C-alpha cells in the first residue's frame, strides 16, 4: 500500500494568502493536488494546522474532489506552528502505507509519473528508506519525496523532542536514494513538478503556465 501526505497547515506569510485555497480553473489548488495524489497512491492524508482548519479543508476537498471521501483522511500538526517536521510526523502517523510520498500544498504541477518513479526508487528491494530529488545546485526537495513511513515518522518524533525544525537534518538518519532531477526529465521534460508558490510573482507565473497547459 502506498500513501500520500499533503502538508496544508502553513500560513504562507510571504504570499499573504493561504496556498491550499489558491484558485486554478475555479477550484482550490488543494483539490487539484488531491486528485493527482489519489491517482498515484492508495490513500491520501491531508495535514492541517489545527482541528478547526482540518474540518474546513475536509469540507472543501471532499465536496470538490471526492464526495464520498473514500481514501482521504484529515489530521493536524502534532505541534501547532512548529513547521513541516510536525506536519510530516502527524501525516505519517495517520498514514497506513509502508511508503509515503510527502509534499506541500503549493506545487501546482505535480506529476503522477514522477511520483510513481520515486515510489519505485524507494521500494523494498532497493534497500533505501527514502527517495529524495536533488536539484543541480545540490538543494534537496524533502517535500517532494517518498519515505519509508515508520522510519521517517520516528525520525520526526526524535526531532520534535530535540526542538529540531529542519527537515534536511532528519535525512541524515535515513538510508536515502538521492535522485538527480535530471533522471526525471523523461517523465517531466519541463521540470515543472518542483515549481512551488512562494511569492505573488510565482503565482502569476503559475497561473499563466496553467492556462497554457490547459
């Protein structure tokens, strides 16, 4: 069984708007993200910032994406305001798959084939406990990665106990398959999978690209 986790609890201070609710083709971005992830995994866990926020997202996602709610569950950060480590821990704790793809709610061009390839690279026969894309400049993409669920959850728990907020440091505890994004070019020739929304300029560019691709 494969799981997918969306971290939707961030307050997106730089953008000034909640990323999960940004509109693309008159639908919130989180609904598009949920559709893609449900096509690549067997279940989806949406992580909100608190219980009330989880209820709001559940109404939006279930109504516009999966009315019967099959395969989607909602939870919230284990420590409110702590950042992605708390969100990852909560999402992996709620998930049931041996492997889980973890992502944010601000990547409008997620690619199902890329996600499936990362699952393959982290699968049991490989000996790895994670598949993490690496940019040409050496930057990791920990919020576009597949993890062995129990190992990564335990690493997050230990980080929370230490007060450690940096996801990259957690990767030192795992046997990671580092995946140069060049290897993924045949599946995503424009490399838009990793395009995320941090500023208004990013949003304007994404909406323009979205219109072209649609």
